[in-house]
């Protein structure tokens, strides 16, 4: 009996020793036990935000436009007063840097933190993507590949430990915050069809777990607790799908009536927007008025709604077009935030400001003369930059470059 008892005691001691060894190896990260068996769940753990309390900058547009005098009717016009502020915190998780799934859409592939040379002949919606570093490309491409999930308004995009090594560096938090901020701006500038997200309600959360082997950071992007990041007016993925279907129908109706040369098509799109959109000066539906949906479906928009609609249509017919953010000087001499487009025609870039070519006519016979309609159509730097100044600075050490437009106007 003593031998039997001694045998079982030896087995028990060995079991305890092995168990302690396994638990110890789990605590230092050499092996991984199931969460319900791991003691790591009792160790210090925290969830916080990268750059907590800081605003994530997204351009606000307040351009009131130029006053123009109609020589025949003494008409004047006024443009927009708008404001968007972004307060984006943070949430994230994953183990690799992700480049876009369809590499034929996004190019070139960058494997380090250097910014790729800018391709000024893009028709593939990658103009701002190519200017991001590896971290920015990771955010951008993962968000883009999850668009269907994001249409729910509550989905969290998980990046795991993708940025763990970066966040262990002295300046890692600042680098990651800037990369996230730039990627959000690049995504929306490249893809005006992402009209349904309110990025001011999307947060990047950092979860840190501390064990005996150190601290591990996990990142995810998602909504604040119990809230949706869909734009006001959209409450479900079905709402978004219905809106996209409406846009597809409208896009077909517009593009099926285009004809002639590249110049002719750019002119026809420009005129269509002017003839069919009313500038939203009522301060109603401001969020939607900043989108191409507001411009093409609701037929009301502010400057970035006009510019997004212009880019969206030209993208679909294969004409290179970029949305430009900056400032413009109105007739009172005040400089205000504004948005317009650069478009590629016959190998050169030209500026087009559809918003300012669509003035609100006050008094007179209400007729928009050709002089006003084409004041900012296919302009060169020699005249356009007299009233407009592009600004690509989004964060302190991050700047988007825009195409270098022709010195002289197209005609």
C-alpha cells in the first residue's frame, strides 16, 4: 500500500511541477494556454486610446466664395458656410501589415516606410494612398477591404498586434496617430463613394496587456460604445445598399448621355452638376451635403459635395481627377477653407472649381452667364492661384502633394 501511495504521490508531484512549468511558460509568452486556463487574465490589463483627447483633423470647408457681378443683370452670388470637425480617437488589432487585396487597384507596393513617388496619371483611385507610409497603407487597405462590414456602422476592424513593435518605440504613439489620421483622409479623398461613414465617430482603441514578459499592444478601429459611425440619415447596412443602388442608377443616367472627346465629357459633367445641384446655404442636412450622395441624389451640396461628385463621375468614365483641399479668398478678402478638383486633360492637369462656377444668383433675371459659369473651369496656375491656395498639411509632419497644374488655362 505504501508503494502504491508513494507512486500516486510521485505522479501528483510531477503533475504539479509540469503544470507550474506550463503556467510559467504561458505567463512569459513561450506557450499559449486557453484563456479560461491562463493566469494572464488576472494580470494588469488596460484599454486606452492612442492620442487620447486629441482631435483627428479632417478638413472643414467654410468658403463663402467670391462675389461676382453679372454685367447685364447686376447679379451677385454667395457661396457656402460649412463646418466639419473631427474628434477621432482610437481602437485596433492584427499581426501583419496589409496591402490592398487587389494590387491591380493600388500601386506601387511599398515594403518600407518611404513614401512612393507620386503617379500623376492615376485613374485607379490610389493618388493619396501612394503617398502614405507603411503604417498608413495598413490602416487604409484594411479599412477598404472591410467596407461591407463597416456599412453596419458598428463593426470593429481588428489589427491585432500589427503595431506592437512600433508602439514600443519612444515616438511610436505619435507616428501611429499621424498614420491613422492621414489614412482616413486619404481613403475619403481617393474614394468619394464612401459617403456613408461619419469618421468623426470612428475611434482607434489601443488595448495593452502586461505580463511577466512585457506589454503587448493590440489595435482596433470601431465605434464608441453603443453608438454607430454611419452618417446621419443611415441607420443600417440596408440603408447604405439602397443609397448605393440609387447612386448607380443616377450614375448610369448621367454617363449614358455623355459623348464626344475627353474635353467634351469633362465639360458636360461640369455643366450637369451646375444645372442640377443647388448650393446648400440653409444649414440643413449639412453632413449629407458634404457627400456625393447629397450632390447627386438630394441635389444639394456644399463645396466638397460638388468636388466629390465631379471626381466620382470622372473616375467612372476613366478620366483622372483629384479632389483638392485648400483655402480660397472671397470678395471681402477673407481666406476660408474650400475644396475643388484637379483634372487631367491632354497630358496636363487643370483646376476646376465647380462650386464657384455655380453661384447663387440674387436679383436680376437670375440668368447665369457663360462668364460666370466657366470662371474656374480648366484653369492654370497663373490665374487660379490668384484666389485659391492648396493645402495638403493634415498633420504636423504629414503633407499630401497635389498634381502640378499647367501654368496656363486650357483655353
